[in-house]
């Protein structure tokens, strides 16, 4: 026989009534539950936009114009970028990955993924991800609707839980429990927050639809460039990020060149000085470094650059490297909302109810390009 049953027999009261009356023990139990639930949720929850690029080859771009590329691992707090090959410093130290902490993520402009840089398995996973995002099934739609509903009524649910605890405290005359209702409400907020979804009606309407995102590039922030328009489909959004993908990653053009010294080209500049290759994006299109050949060694970084960002590579030997460069406007991007706004609706998709009929006499404003 359990101790609760024994106590219940001795006092002729329900066992749960005795537990509630133990104010100190119940308070400690609630505090422990709050702490445990918070830890579990913080360990489990990852940003849903960044999760879309988890375990894919990506390029990380920050506000200082720097770029890093490799396989992305998303944690609940922070990122890890595993390099394609170990980097050996001038002191002979090997570095195999970059750890990006939450404080450093405030400098993130975007994380980019290109189909050309994926393995066959990653490419297959990406296409499944694209189909689920653009043509969600009934289960996915129901789950998202449920999350939005919870988010809409989160405050109401939280207050209802607090009122329920208050009624128990009043019924049992438990002042300690009543004094700690804020901690109980914190537990409810954590539970509801885990199930809720960042909900914005304007963006929700365009999920799976073409949009044009306006991105502040590092060059624009320094006053030496303009904002960048990125076309694509709005896949998802959170309070910190926007996910904008494209089904096909068409290129505008591709060219091969040998870099010897400093050169300027359409949309980018390249230099090879003292064994270091530097590539900088200077135009409105995204630049993709497909491959590099130097001293009979071949590498395929598949790294993406946007205006104002650059990449650097150590190229051993005295032979000028030969690189293959592509210009494109369509990649998969997860952009920081601090630097990105989904400002325009894109091309009309099939079944788009915004376009009721063609109006030949209509005209669009010109100021939107300013």
C-alpha cells in the first residue's frame, strides 16, 4: 500500500487533496516541473526555418561581408558549419568546423543552399522537402492551423490555466500555492510556446506562393550599394528568419577564367595575390563559385556570394588558379528578418485569388524599384 493511500485512510480525505495541502512540497514540485520543462523545450526546439537547411551543404554570410561554407548542423542555440576539408592555419593547427553562437547569429545575413552543391542523397531529401512545403498534405495543413490557433489564443489559454490553479488554491486555502501562480503560469507559457507557431496573417497568406524579398546586403549597410531583390517561394517564417526557396536553380551565365592578379568582371571581382584567392560579389545577382583548379588539384566549394560579401581561399603553389563562376538569382535562402523583408508578392501562381481578371488599362507603379 502506498504512503498516499495510508494518509488518505487516516484522514478520510482524497489522496490528491492531501498533496495539494502540502504547500511547501507542492511548490517545490511545481518549480522543479517548470525548470525541467523549460530545459527540455530549450534543448528540443530549433528555429523551424534554420531546420530546413539542417545537414545540407550551405554558405553562411554575415554583415561583415565574410562567407563560410560546409555542412550545416542546427542546434537549439547556435550553429556548427563543418568544413568540406580541414583548414590548416599558418601555425599548423587543424580546424574542421566553425561554431556560431547565438550572440554571433545577430550578424547573420543569410544561409544559402544551391542544388549543385548537394550530394545525391541531399538532393533527393531537398526535393521531398520542396514538395511538402509547396504542396502540403492535409496532416501538415491541420498541424499548422492548430499551431496558429494556439498562438492566437495563447494568452487566453495561459490565463485559464492560472485561473484554474487559483481556484484550487482558494478551495484548499493554500496561500503558498497561490503566491506561486506566476511559476505555474510560466510552465503553461512554455507548454503553449512549444506548440505555438509564429503567426503573421500577411505572411501566412503567401506561404507556398511566389514573393520577392528585399535584402539589405553588407554593401548597402555601408552606403556603397543598394538593397537586393531575391525572388522565390515563401516556405516558412519565424520571429527571426524567412525561408525563401526556388524549385529550380537556373543560372544566368557560367564562365571559366584564370585569375592572375586583380580582375573585374560582370557582377564580381577576383584576385590572386601571394597564394590567396579572393572573390567578391559586386553586382545585383548572386555569385556561385562552382570549382577551382590549381596545381593539378580540383575543388568544388559550391559557395554562394551576394553583393558585399567575399570569400578567401589559400591556393598553394605558384600557378594561377582557374575558377568556374556562375551568376544566378534563384537559390534556397534562410534570411535574417533583421536584414530582410518579404516586401512584394511575386508572379501569379495557379489558383491565385488575388488576380480576379486581366485589366489591360492598368499599370504598375514605378517607385517600387527605388
